[in-house]
C-alpha cells in the first residue's frame, strides 16, 4: 500500500508540474492580453482628454491672441490634474510650446519625431520612449472658428509596468491562482490514479522491462508469430517469422498488406473466431497456421498467427507415424510369427519334418517375393515400409491387402514429397480398415494401385467394407467430422484434402452402403 502511494505521488507531482507549467504559460499570455487592453483603454482616455484641451475656448483664443497666452498654462494644468495624466502640452503651428508641466520648457520649440502628422490635421495615438519610461501620447489638432488649424494639443501618460499591472490585479490573481492550483492538484491526483489503473499498477521501468522480456520471448520461440491490430497494422513480427517468410528489416507499424499480402490474417478480424491447423502457402513457403482473434473486454482489437514450417511439421508427424507404424508392425509380426512357429512346432511333434520345412520355405519365399516386388516397383523406402506394415496388419485382422502388380511409383509430383504420400496412403488404408472392422463377411479385401506415367499419377484404394451414405460422403473432408464418435478423430481426411489441393490434384469417391468404397486420387506430374 505504501509503495502504491509513493508511485501515485510521483505521477501526481509530475502531472501537477505539467499543470503548473501550463498555468504559467497561460498566465503569461493572459497578462500580455491585459497589458494590451489597458494600453488601448489608456489611448482612448488620452484622446478624449486631448480633444477636451483642443476645444477649450481659453486654449483656442490664447493661441490666436498672444496677449491671452498666460491663461493657457493654468488651463492645461487643471485638465492634467483632473484627468490624471502625466503632461499636457499645447503648441502653436511653429511647434512652440505654450504649456508644459516643466515651466522652463514653456516657450521652447518641440522636436518630437512623432509630432509631424498632428500639424497636418491628423488625430492619433503614438508611443514614445522618454526619461520617465515609455509613454502613450495622444495628438489632436486645435482648430479655430474658421476651421483652420492653429495648433496641436498633446496629452501623454507614462505606461504602467507589468509589476504595476500585477499589483493592480493582485487580489483577483491570488484567488484565481489558489483555485487553479487546488483544482490542478486534485486533477493531477485523479489523473495519476487513472494512469496507474491503465498501466496495471506498474511503474514505467517495469513496463519497459515487460516490453523487453516480451520481445525476447517472441524472438526465442521456435514458431513464427505475427500479430496485427484492428487497423491491420503489424504489432508483432518475431525473428523466426522473418526467417521463415524471408522478410528483413523492422516491419512493426506497417500494414500487413504491404509486407505480406497473402497471410489471410486480416480475415480473422472479420470472422471473429479462430482457425486452427490450416495449411497455407505464404511467400512460396508452405506453413501450418493457427490464427486467433485478440479480444479485450469483448471487443476484437487484433489478430495473431502462430505457425510452423509445414516441412518440419510433416517430418515430425512422419516420425510419430513411423514410430506408431513400426510398433504396430512389430506387434503384428510377433503374433504372425508366433502362430507360424506354433504351426512348425506342431508339425515337428507329429514327425512331419518335411512338411515343416516346406511350410518354412513357403513362408520365407512369400515374404521375400513381396519385398522384392515392392523394392522394384515403389522407389521410396518410406512407402515400401508403410505398405509392408499395412499388409501385415491386414493379415492380423483377417483382411486381404492386395497390391496391383502393375503398380509403379518412380518420383513424386511437383510440390509433393514422401511425407505427403505417407500421410495420404496411411489415412486411406486406416479408413479402409475401419470400414471393414465391424463387417461379418468372410472375404474382407483392400486393393491398392499406384499408376504413373510422364503426365499423371493415380492412386486407388478400394475396400469392400460398409460404404457411405451420400450425406456422409458430402462431409468427410470437413475438419473434425467423423462417424466413429471418438474424440480427436475426423482429421485424417481433412489433411488428405489439403495435400490434394497443394498438389493440384483431384479426388473421386465411389461408394455404396454395404458394398464398399473406392478413393481415386489423381495428380498432374507437372
């Protein structure tokens, strides 16, 4: 609690300093405006006083009649005192001073630089520097009864300094300053509390540390990570993503369309729901992508994509699949060879040694013949091992797995490799086994054919199992769809469909309930 108060006070003091600085700036501008307004008001007052002097009969008659000039000085002094001005000067057309606050200057010629227009019947206010300071001076021409100019009335007053203005406004200024500081302090404290809530009660150095840790964490991840905000600007682009997608430089803050137009990440902002385990091709790189919307307070504020190089994912899947296939093959072979050993042992116990040898030779020849056939026709060890394992499993389940003797596979279509075909054939054969699992017929069969020429590669997997209804056939490639009711199923044929799309191939399905199903997949070789 004490630590939180300290943090809040730090932010409050900073906020209050900003408020105080703003108050000083505003006060300076306001003070300048007040000085300017006072100057304008003083100028108007001086003009009124100067017009009064110019219209006084004793002033006008005194200028016209030299014998009456002794009355000009007393009249001017009277006006000066009544109107609280610094000086009142009356001059004839020869600029001879007829009145002046300093009596020794009466009868001297004035030489002010700003007096010229006044002797041409102009009325105006000017500003002049003097010994006592800056003064405002109002000039009004003195006209006789015939409307001819006979002189000039000059009224001046020293401008108040900024200090004098502040002194005049001191009572109001203190009240305004007190209220402003009070509300500034209260507002700063409330602002500090709001900022702390927005920052999850973290100090600036803690936020900076979190940012550094977050950046380091994203860059240390083995997966690529890209995130955008609701304006489709990039907020996260880690080093793994740059490496995988061949992007260089700092791209944070740029539009995702400008950097990677084919990420399909902006569509998550529109769909507002996640898409998992989707295969995409970005910058000619096949990836497995999970794209998820980022929501704050129920509002979608961005989207994030986490992805891996599909080649690595496929390699891992193949390793896992290979391990499972290897284990299944060992288990099947263990049962198969135990049964054969029991048969051989029984024949020996019955004394039928020659029959035991014939059975042993026949079993060995069958195995060697199948291995030689696959090695000569299927030029890939992964597929050969997969087919041998499935044939052995078929024997264990009482299913005859037959490979077309005309089958041939020498190379894979463009954009596909042995990883793809392990997944494709493995899933087709597993589905065939599932279709025959609950069948009671005696002749359970699976037929496999691989035909290839320079233009096409055709894969056929046919079974005489339970078959499919049209409604099932229409949905079998949907992610998560299954007729088996087991959790975690419904993925194999979805992956198969992705492989077919990537290879530019086509799928044909022939199925009838109770009769069986045939999958025919065709790929162009170019």
